[in-house]
C-alpha cells in the first residue's frame, strides 16, 4: 500500500514495542442528539473552496518523563512532524515545530489524561496559547490500552473544554515509534480529530447505531464500514456490500497500522478546513 513510503522516515525507538489489537484512540464520540447539527455542518463544508495557500500550523510539543521513561529526542520530534506532513500532503494543511520542551514528573508521565487533576496541572503549566498553537503531550494516558486522545474544536456540540489551555493532543510514547507505529502516524490520526474528523467507522448517528448505514462519519467520500480495521491492509475488503464503495482501510481516520495508513479524502480535507475556519480561525496565523 505504501507507494509513497520513501517519503516517510522510520522512528528509531527500539525500546518500545506494541502488539495492540484493540481500539487505542480515546477521543470521545459526539452525543447522538447532536446529529442534526453535525449533518448540517458537514453539508456546509462540502461547498467550501480550497485555499490557494497552504495553512501552516505550529506545534508545541511537550515531552513528559519520569526521569528515565518517556524520553523523546529532538530528532524523533522532527521526524514525527515530517511524517505528519506526508500524511496531510493532499490537504490544505502543513505543520511545523514551534517549540519542544520537557518536564519531569512521574505522576504526570504515568497518567496524564484519565487522572483529570494531573491533566489540568500539566496543561496549565505547559500549554502554549491554544488559539495559535497545537499542543501535543507525550505521556501515558492512564490505561495500557489507550495510546492517543484529542480534543475536538471548541464550539462543536461536544463535552470538550472549549478554547482553553486544556485543548490539545496526548499520545503515548509507544505511538511515537514502535512495531505498530514505526512512523508515528497516530499523531496524524489524533490531529484529524483536533481538526474535526470522526472515525470512518463511526455509527453514533446511525439509526440504532447500526453498522453499514448512513450518515456514518458524515463525510460523503468515505464509504460505510462495518467496524474498524486492525493489522495489515486487506485489499478489496467490502464489509458493507449493499452500499457504494469498498472499505477505505488506509484512511488515516480508520484503525490500522502505520504501514497501512496513507491518506485523507477530499471530503475529509474540506470538513477539516471548514472546522478550522469556524472554530479555530487563529490557528496557523502566526
């Protein structure tokens, strides 16, 4: 699947290994009662023209360690940003490292999200102005099965923290270089949520939350899919044969592996652009 694989760089992190075969993204689903709002928003996003210039988004990268564990080198961070730009190459966005810093705190490192007190203290201390920068935290989320989480744009009808220092992305160091994530593309997946995307296999808005039904993820050019996908890329898999299109397994908003992921669709790019313009209008203006 990796026809453009030469554009990606491996992350050297031999101490990390992942055999994850369960859902690993902790980004929350929207409430079912928000279906009408999301459908209207997604429909409006399909009319938006693509900007002539690329929107360059700065990333503030915060490495949390306990002194021995959680170390992420400057070269790793540079590679993560390069690989994320590869993932977003067909979208209006590119990313650059605004700054990288680190903090040593064992409690924050071992549980930086599910322990809300830790999360609040960490982000209050480390966050750069969320109006202009995407804050990424490298730390353990508090569960061995969860590797990434993002806040949706403020203004979405979701239980999120709004436009405050709590906005951001947290990624387990395992997802920044391991067997499952040799390119660190879990960060690109979480960035998709940060810019407004749902999973391609989303069912929360379907009647009865049934699989193989509309509206799914609300993006017209991502076919309906019965469940998520792990492991290798099964070519030609069509889990919803009664609906148009085979499963878009290599899509960055599916569950797969770094070796499989390779694109966002034009519809996803339009939705992200529309969400940024409406809810993160100052992001990328510095």
